[in-house]
């Protein structure tokens, strides 16, 4: 059964109304709240935020494989999710780098502190020594040199407590009066036994101790809890230390046997939240170093959005003016199709969702030109058919049929190029290339629909009106048509 033009028009109208509804900002015309999760996602360069490039710095003899790098990237992603950043970008780049983009995040120092730190937790047997907070130690899991130093201190904790703090179902140290200015080196060759590690944690979370101070609470997995209970029950009255990244952050005296849970004291509120997040997300497979850090202010992002909107309006206006002046009625119809095309593409950006960046907007504006290019090919073929003396209805059908192979081949070639660019951008961590490729791909795909379906349907419907059955509506004079047979039709 042949589909009639008015049936296609109904589908176009329904799609257009749905796209416009999605495009409307806020909760307009949304009594059921369906649009709450449909928002414009802005990238780092439009919203502002922090961009970091992290370089893997493995210890001597350790090779960074793709599996190790991917595992490290997954740990970074869990930490970023804990920061509450909307639409972050975390991806590997090359063979030993991880790119992190945090749109809307305005604290680069905290980002570095949370993401770079290895957060390798160990509870160690100190062999009866009361190790001061800040002491760097070697453990049975490896020497201190295996952990890359970070740019910030691990905690605001005391150099030593005046006396060991009690530990009953906890592992903690009471804060002292002054912070440690630098780590105290451990005696050469001393290796302390690790009882449990961060891999043995079941959970880590901010909580409060019996005095109302904010601390890090942790729970151990059953097997580790049994091992921890056996150790603490046989070492009552002796000190033990909690070590993060080979630095002592707490030392406590064991007063009772401890089984499956404990707390880490002596940290500020922010450090408690960060350490809990690091421990819960897991330790990094390899140490990381920040090799590049960039902060984009929200003011710069808003200025980019404003200029992009102006560029889009100016470009769309100039294209519309040219099409109407040169192609007359078909040009006017192409402008309508172009406006619908813009509505469709922007709705898809919100629904997928696509994180819009400045290069992404450039790709979208470029795709507008691609959409017009398809109409130009079609209208040029229609004019050729009219000059050959074809009836208008037949000229329109022949114009679309002859232009379609060129449109199809050129657009598919562009889409293949976009896929290659997207893959290349993902491999090297160039999100600007990915954003450009993705928006251009979507734009080109939608442009084929609007050029072939929307424009063709509207032209067919206008031909039902006798008023528009005149070649002058198509930008050519009757004399040009009359001369066509003489040129050898």
C-alpha cells in the first residue's frame, strides 16, 4: 500500500511536536514530571570545571598493561562518582595515562588529592613500637618507595599522642596538639607485618566516635575479621598502627579484641570524607602523577555559550536568506525543514544525552550546512528537469530520485569519518574530537531524514494547490522551459 503524503505529514507533525516539547527549557508543559531527567548536559569548556591528566608511575619492574590501566580508570571513576560531579569524563589515553574531566567542579586541589592518592590501607603489627603519626614505613606488602608521593599531606594528624589512646572495638589514635610538619623516617631495613589491607574492607564511611568527633568508620569482610580478631586477641596491651600509602595516620593501644569494625580518628571533616571515599572505591592499581591540570571558570563557559548561540543564529539566518532568494518556494520549504531539523537534533542531544562541548557545537553548526547541501542538490536537479520541459510533479520526483545517490554516498562517507574520529579521540583521550565527531554524526543522520522525507512531503502537498503549479515558484522563467526542447530533449 502506497503511503500518501498527508499520512507522512501526520508523522512529521507528531515528531516535531515531541521534539519541541523536549527542547522547551525547564518543566514547561510537563504535568507528570517526565522531563526532570531531560536536561542539556554541558561539557567542561561550557560549564567550567577541572581537567586532569594522570600519568601512571609504576614501581621498578612493574609493567602497566591495558588491564591494569583500565582497572585504575574504574577506581578513579568510583571516586569521581563519590564527589557528586555531573557527567564526568574518565577515560584512558594511550598506554599509561588517564584523562579526567569534572564539569562544574571548582576545587582542583581536592580533585588532585582524592584522585591521585593511592589510598593503600594497611593495619600493621608494630612489634611493640609506638610509631608516631606521619612515620613512613616499609611493610610486607612492599617498601615505601612503591607508593608515589602526593602533592598534599595525607592528614592533619599529631606527631605523637601524649599517651596511647584506648581501643575498644576501634582502631584509633587520640589527636594531639600540633600537626606533623614532615614524615619521620623509619629505621632502615625494618619491615612491619601487614595484618589487613584495604582489599579486606567490606565498607568505609564517615561516622562519629563516642565524643561526637567525625571519624572514618570501616567494616571488614568475614575472613579478614577472623584474622583481625585472632591478632588483636593475642596482642592486648600492645600498639598497632593504621597506615595509608605507607604513612602512619593512627597508632592505638589494643585494649580489647577487635573483630570486624573500627574507626580512624585525627582527621579533619574534609579529610574524613575524602579518605572514606578513597577506601570505599579501592586502592589504585598503580601510583598516579598529575602531569597536566587545567581549570576553566564558569564565566568563560557562559561566554562561549553566548557566542555559540550568536554564531548559530547568524549562520542559520544567512543560509535561510540565500535559499529563499535563490530557490524561491523550495528554498522556503527547505528553511522549514531546517528548523525542524534543528529541533530534532537538539532533542536527541538531550535524550541520548550528548555532553555538549564547544567543538560539539561546531560540529552541530557544520551539520546544518550539510543538511542544506542535500537540499541544494535536490533543488538543482529539479530545476534541470523543469528546464527539460518535465511537468512539475514529475520534475520533483525525478529530482529527488537522481539526487538521492549523491546525498546517500556523501553522507555515509561523512558518518564513517565521524566514527573514525570518535574512535581516535577516545583512544588518545581527546574529548574535543569526540564531541565534534558525535554531534556531526547525529546531525548528518538526521539531515538525510529532513532532506528526503520532510522536504519531499511538503513539496508534494503544495502541488495539490493549483497556485503553486508555476515554474516561477521554483526560480526559473517560462521562457527557459520553452527553450528546453530546442536544446535536444
